[in-house]
């Protein structure tokens, strides 16, 4: 009996020991769960990055490609066939309008001119004597008219020969830079022979095209910026001519701009990247594109107010490389979330970890 009583006491002692070990742990778990449920909003904030909305200068622009043209360009050729007797230019040199560049043999024409000038001198003397006789009524008017006509014919023939002699001289039609030479002294050239090229590259012209949807907003005087792989800096120009029709194949509008090129750094034929500035908005509200959330009805952003994120519908405008214009829905100094959007819910508490510039 005593043994049985002792066993019962041992059993109750073991149970008490086990309960003493389990109950404290249960209280801890229950307390932790209660603490989690009762945690303050400060302890459940979602970390996000944000952007403070502020007015900024916005350029509405179109980015396209273009080709550089010389202001004036011509391949020099001779109107008269003949042998080259003199070359008066150096390749790559600058010349002025009217400078003599090349001379073709004109010896035959000079001989014809000398002969006609002698005949003209005799015809003038004859015309003078006939006029004196006509005043004295010693000859008829018909005889005098015939002599005068011979003089005028000689004058016309001399003018014709002088014109032909002038064509044996190749002169610069405008200021510019001479290109490579393709003839030598002694060559016999014809009107189809290319002598050299002449280009005026200050200023230069830029040809480019834009989609037809921009037709209503583009006009002469719009500013452009352009650059090329060979250029270390960008250049500015101005649209001065617009093609009066849309290309039916590409559905684009052709434009031509002009830009100074005093240092001759931009050469004709270069491929350039053109930015056409259509409009300047001095106080546009811009936000990073990653802050924008597309919806069926439009777009929204999460605006941070008093530590909480609230969805805000917005109307958007012009898009740039990394930002987009907000036309309505936001005000200057509003704060919008740019990162951490997937974890946000309306009314969620947020902690701003970084403000994006």
C-alpha cells in the first residue's frame, strides 16, 4: 500500500514538473501573438522611395534623324569644250565669288575677235561718213540704213565671240571651299567633264522628317538641336522651310533647318540625330515614369500624405525619356511613390527611405 501511494506521488510530481515547463512557453507564444496583433502602425510601415513634385521647364520635342547639306554646292563643268591651259586653284582651298579657277584655250576665239574688231572700226568710219552725207541729202536714207545695219551686225558678232571667250574661263559662282581636282593642264575637256566641286558650308542645312501628326504644331522658326557620332558637342539650328505636302509612302513631313558652321566642324552628307523643339512649357509638373500605374480608366499614382499612401488618378501629357507630364491630379510639393508600389495598398503606412531627385 505504501508502495502504491509512493508511485502516485511520483506521478503527480512528474505531471507538475511537465506543466511547469510547458505553461510558461505557451504564455510567451500567446503574448508574442498578442503583441503582433497590437503592434503600432509605426512598426508595420512599408519602405518606399518617393519623388517630390515640382514645376520644371519642359520641351515638347521630336527626336528623328537627318542629313547635313551644304548651303550651296555645285560640280564645276565647262560650257565650252577645249584644252585646259591653266588651273588657278588648290584643292581644299577657300575661294571667293568671281575668282578665276580654270582657263581653256581660246586662241581661235581671240583671233576671231581681233578680226571682228578691225571690221568694226572700218564700219564705224563708214557709218560716220554716210551720216554726214545723209545730213547733206547726198545719199538716200536706205543707203545709210544699210551701212548702220552692217555696223550693228558686227557689234553683235563681237558680243557673241566675247561671250564664248567668257565661257572658256571657269569662275567661282559663290564663296566656298574647293573639293578634289579631276583634270590637269593639257586635258581636253567637254561639258560632261567634272572639273571639281565647290561647297559653301557656312551655314549648313539639315534635312529631316517628322510624323504627320505633328504637322499642326510645327512651323518655320522652331528650334532644333543636332549631333553626330563625329561631333563632341551638339549644335543648334532653326527650321526655315517646310515641304507643303505629306509623303504618301512614309506619311512624314519633310523639313529643312539652317545652322551656323563657322568652324566647319560639320560636313555635308553627315548623318545627324535631330531634336525638334515644338513647344516650351515653363512650369510643367513632371514625375518619374516608374511612379505611374496604368489602369483601365487611365492612370494613377500613390501619393504620400501624413505617412500613408493614397491612390490618386492623374491625367498625363508629354512623355520624355524618363519622366511624364501630369496635367491634373497633382499639385507642386506633392510626394508620390516611385519604388515599392507592389507592396502598397490604399491607406497603407509607408516609410520613405529615399527621395529621388
